[in-house]
C-alpha cells in the first residue's frame, strides 16, 4: 500500500476510472480532479461512501483545480496519473476534430503534473489519443517510457467482443490484437487472433473478419452515435485502470498500448499502438509481435499518418 493514483477529469470516463481504481483496493489514495467546482469533491464523497458496502479501504479525494494550477498540490507524490481531461466527441465528429481544443487542455494538465508529481507514470486517454500522448510527453518533459496512451486494450476488447458475439462463445476463449493508431489507421491483427487456440481465419470466413475489423475501427463512433451526448466510458475506463494497476503492481504485463517506438518494426521516433511490457517505470520494453507482410505495411502506414499529426502538436 502507500501508493497514490490521480485521475484528472471527473467526467464519466474519469469518475468511472477513479471508482475502478479504488475498488481494486491496491492504492492508499485515489485523487479525482476537475475544473468544475465541487464536482470532484461530490463524486469522491459519494464513491467513498460505497467502501463499507463493497469492502475496500482506498481513500478517495476530490479536488477542484483552477486555471492557474490551483488545487494541483493534491496530486503530489502520485505514482500514476491518468489524464482524461478534454471534450468528448459528438456524433459526426472525428477524434481529430478535438485536436486543438483538447491540445490546450492536455498541455496545461501535463505541465501541472510535471510540477507536482514529477515521478509519476502518465497514462493519457484524451482524444485524439496518439497525438495527445505525444503532446503530454513534450509538455511534461518526462522520459518517453513514462508517458503512455490507452488505446489498444480498448480496441482489442471491442474486437474480442465482436468475435465472441458473432460465434456465440465466451469472451475468455477469444484472443485478438489491434495495433497502429486509435482511429482511422488502426491495425487489427487477425494473424495473431485466435478462438480456443485456433487461428481466427479457421473459424470465420475472410469477409466476416473484414466486417468485424471495420466495426472495431469504428467502435467508438458506434457508441457516440447511439449515445448522442458523449462517448464510451465503461470499457475505456476498464482499460485505463488495468494499465494503472500494471504500473502500480509492477506486473510486467504485456498489453497493446500507445508507446514510443524507436527502431522496433523498422519504425522510429513516433508514438504508436504496439504491444509493450508495463511496469513500475511505465514501458519496460516494446514487444515486437510477429506480423504478416500486409499487417506490417499497415502498421508502417499508421506510423507515418500519426507522425505527421504528432509534428503539429508541438505548437499547441
């Protein structure tokens, strides 16, 4: 115990992540911050009152923050900081439509994190994900392995769910993988996907796999279009919380995340969705997954698309 985790942003995503982290009962303190006065305090009070019912001891602290960094002292000493701050998508919006407005928010948050929690591992979930992860690293000045983005776990979970539902099998019998970007250049990896240990291509026809790949790529938009007033948060928060848990417990779990790639797959100098070993210092190493020629070409294409956009964030 004694570990501390902060979630910045008390919207649906942030508050759900904070509650999941508290219910793990592996942290001494979960801090939830927001710029809406009283909101994080109210949510923290409410969550804290669930402790006797759910049987966990983690203290949950809410803190309103101000435009000039007021209130950020509450995050001091955090081992992990999850940044969910920013606007969610509305129907018809792409993740890239959020670049400028969320860029300003993420930069300000990242600078305050660097000031008050200089040893934290930062997990970014604000959209557009790959670009905001790059921006958070620039703004904190942290070593690249300590700033990671949440995307691949969520996208793989969506892919897994769609395969399991299509075949009417338990989700635990399905393993899938998505790499690349969190968006249009997402690279689902059917060659590394299995059902009960059998290759996906043996249990589903190629056209059906393509259909599920497309649905996975548009998985977030599908939810946004149905909700109309926000974006997904139950599955995304589960993914971010699992990453924070791997960092806090130094598990070395291998997960698909947005990580700095420097030479792996012949790709260098870009944040990209890859599999990586996660532990106390963030990324321990990028794990190179065997890919088909087509999948590798798609990953390189994703890297170049993301690289072009990540160059823009330096000025936000």
